[in-house]
C-alpha cells in the first residue's frame, strides 16, 4: 500500500485552507503598499491605506444600516471611486453586490430591484430620477437610496437622500471584514441584457472572482504596478473583474465617468498602461482628431470584446501604439474567458492577415478548464474553420446559476458545460471564432440588445402590422438595431415617428436607428426571414 492511501491527520484546517476571495487582494495591498496610489479620479488621489479604510467604513456602515450577510446592495453608478469601493465594501460585510446598468429604463430597474431584493442602492444623482421612479413602481419593499455625488464632474447631490460621504462617516475605518467561510458564497449578482425577455440574475461566487483576477494577470502578461483605465462599465460583469484584480499587483485604477477619445489619450499621457473596451472604443481612438491625441512612448495593452472588431480597425490602432487582444465572454462567465493568444510565427504574416487573426475569440483562459463548439446533438464539431455549432464552456469562472430560476440554470448547464447560445466555428489549431449569434442578439457598443424586445415595443404602434429588427453594421457602434416595418393597410407612418415611439418605451440604445418600410419576406408558414433582411443591409452598406 502506498503511503498516500492513508491520509490520517491530513485534513483541512485554518492553517492550510483559506476560502479564495478577491477581498484578500486589497487586505494584502494595504499592508505592503499602504502609500501607493490605488484610485485616481480627477483631483482625487487615494492610497491603498485610504482605499482600505474607506472600504472598511462602507462595510461597517452597511452593517449598521441593517444589511445582513446574503443581502443585496445595488449600485446605479458610473465608473467612479465609490463604484470601485463598493466592489470590496459590499462583500466585506457579507453582502452581495448588484451593479445595475445605468442605461436601463425604469421598468427594468424596478424589476431588478424587486427580483434581487436590494436593501440599499448607491445612486449617482444623474440616475436618481430613474431609481426613484423604479422604487415607486416596485411590487416589494423599496430599497434605501444613498446619493453618490460626483463633485469632480459637477454632479451634485439633490439633498433628498443621505450622501455617500455622510454614510461612510457612520462606519468604522478599522472595522474587521467578514471574510467568506466558503468560497462558494455569493459575491455578486449581475443581470443579463434580457435577450429572451426579462433579464436573468447571474450569481457569482468568491472563488470564481478570485481565479478570474489571477488568470487575467497571466493572459494580459501583467507585471507590478500597472495603471488601469476603467472604461468597461463596472456594471458589465463587474468590469471584467479588473477592479478586484488591481490590488494583486499594487496597480492603480483610473476612474472615468465619460468615455471620450480626449479622456483616453489624457489618461495614457498620464501613465495608463492597460484598459479594456468594446470595438467602439477602438474606433473612437483611431478616428480622434489630431488635436486630441497626446504623445506617449509606451505600448498600451488593450482587451477588446463585445463584437469582433473590424480588421481595418485593428490594423490602424496597432500603428498608434496599442496592442489589441481580442477576448470573449459573457455575463455568466465573469467577463472574458477566451483570448486570441498570439503565436510568434504569425508575426511574419502580412498586416491584414494578422488583423484577421486578431479578430478571433481564441482559446480558453488559464483559470478555465475547456472550451468547445458543439453541434445540435451535443457533439464537438469538426475543427475545420467551416462547421458551425454552439460555444460551450467549463471552468471555475462560470456562474453559480440564475437567481430564482432553476429551470434556466439546468438548461444552461446540460451535459456538464455552460451553453453560451453563441454560434461559432473552430479553426484547426482550436481557436474559436464567432460566426453568428443565437436568438438574433444585436451587440451595439458592447451592449446586448434583444431584437424580440424591440419588436415587441414597435408592435404596439397603431400603424404597425408586422416588424422585424436586425443588426445593421455601424462604423461607430459596431451594430445598431434596424427595424423593417410592414404597415397596416390604409395608414402611414414616418421613420422619425417610429423611432420616437420606440424611444418612449425602450432605453435609448435599444431603439432602432433606422426604419425600412415594406412587405417583409416570409416562409410558407408565415415566419419572417431575418437572414434575407440582414443580406439586404449588407448589400446596401
């Protein structure tokens, strides 16, 4: 008998087993880099010691306000220091962080408040009217609102609610944190974009968030003390978990309220080394006027995701000093879980071929276990860059499941993989590349838009007989919704009227940007042929 078959006395204990959590990163950083810059925003410069103390105050204040372990604390905030602090302060009191998309309309925000059962919401004054209206529309108990003023941008508190800074003063800067006893405990609740109706609540665990931060350091080839510009909204998969990651390296988070080319170039001139963003951000940089551009002498590492960037964009931005890595992921996977890992022999290829390769979604991140593309029978497709199937993923940074929706969770996890709903090919070297999107999802500026939701709103117009919404290529946003509308006999409507009607019922980014009138192509059973509509748009582009 080998000695390893007898493990008497080799049990887990406090000395050899600690639950994995990104909270540990900030505790460590505050101990070893107390005077290093942790957070920057305008004239705000906070060290790790100050960052940690404010996080402790927030955790303590939430507890004193009645927030208990397992309760939900929500935010409606831009990428401000308070949003970064909430990523640590909310779980540090045992609560679950729910960062809400600031672009959502009142009805959806009310649903999220109800479904997630938020006890407290940290809200920017700009979004206070939406939050207040959502509270009035709720079926359950409304959350308490705390206003987070942004004096740097001149966005001041309304005076109707306690301010965030006053709320912090009710907390203790030396309060101990409530660390998870089990790394499977929930750390965050993020809602999908509602591509099949109501948004689903995606639940993250501490283990997945921790491993995401460690895997990203490897894949992004990061070293100590990076300066990270927070462009990806922290309501998108918790900003791909980058805010949780920065203390690992003693890095600095540069907050950014409004994403402009000038703000990006200013930040880079100020030392920013890394950021993530949708292809629209790359286009913004490439097309920035010369007067906006600032000189810099270092390579800026960029993760891009949301929709495959155009090879021409990738080629152009590479010449400006940016190294772009295409990544892919979903809300259900904490953000990016695949990368277009570059191979040295590709350096000899022509620039256009290199750019085409960079548009692939690539291979699995190191903290993940497997990615495959499955056919309708659940079998792997041929890796011939032609056969298509659904992307399926296994690994530690896959969600716990959908809140209060066991049926959807079971369906998503069938066969031991998370089924993404995204359609792809797989190259002979295993690199995955999205070929189409299931369920007619439109990705505009990194935001998922349900064509079904937009169609449902348009069908409420008294002149509309039938409509279909598909993605229209757009130089700025990547894709925008285009509505094909078949009017009722004897009535008329204009493009402006249809768009205005939609904007009254949907978030602005979901509203169609163009309307085409005419009879819709249908199958013999009356199903609208969306593929033909997409083809029309491609031909007219």
